[in-house]
């Protein structure tokens, strides 16, 4: 009987310690600040995610010759868990560049994740059913886009302007980039050019021929 008392006492201490650890961990989980979708949208745009995935994460998947979808996939609302989403951003597959903790923190990625989960409720910028290709060509020249990107949107090594035609990003991403560009390109606000005008420019660029495959160019 005397030996059973210390053993029982040790079991009680172990049980009490376990409960304390569980309570502490649970408290930390509940104390973690809720993800902020609005900040997630800001981070999404700051990192340039919209350039490939669209302003609302709708992607630009297109059927390829193999019958499989190609292009940046739809990521809103993502079916991945937060943990898998963070892992995919850190170690992506395909052409997507990796984003390390120095570029974007786990907390910021949690905000981006929350934004993508709510993106289906966000208003999407969609290309109108009817656009004016000729007006788009006129506007493209009037706004001086050709000065950097060439008259046919083919891009230029001399100016550093990227190839625009035909666009490789969805219309929403095109609009977002024109509004908040990277590099030396100046931003164009809604007062400078409307979404309807950008739709016409986008349609003009869509009508441009695809670039010739590198292997088809004689050396």
C-alpha cells in the first residue's frame, strides 16, 4: 500500500501537466489574430500574383493541343488547406517562382489565403461581350503604348517593353497591371483610361498573332 501512493501521485502530476499543455496550446491557437482578407488582397497585388492569376484569382486556364488545360490555374477559392497553400507558394511547381519567408511571411500568406477563399464573393473584372477592336488599336497608339511595346504589341529589346500581344494574362490581370504596373511603366488611373477603353485595347492585342516558336526562326 505504501508504494502505490507515490505512483498514483506521479500519475496525477502527469495528467495535470498534460492538461496544462493542452490548455496552453489551445489558448495560443485562439489568441492567434484572425486572417485579414483585405490585407491579403493588398499582398496579392503587391507580389504581382494578379498578373498571372487575375485580380480575383480566376486564373487563365485554356485548353491545349493535348486536351489538358494550360496557363495559370484558378486559385480562388482554393481547395488547398492553408498548410498546403503555404507549401505550394514556398515550393511551387511549373513556371511559378518560389516566394520565401523574406518576401512574404506566413501571416501574410494566411491573409492571402483568406482573400482567395472570399474571392468568389468579390466583383470580378470581366471582358465585355462586345468590344471595339479598331478603337482599341486607336487607343493603343493614342496612349503611346507602342513607344515601349511596339505597334503590334510585340515588345522591344531596346525599350525593355514586354510583349503584350496576344495577352497571356486574363483581362482582370491586364487591368490591374495597367493600374498598378511594375518597373518603369507609369500607372494609368480610371480617370486616364476607363475599363471599357482597356477592354478595347485588350481585344486589339488579342487579335495580334502569336510569336513564332524560337526553333522556327532561321539562324
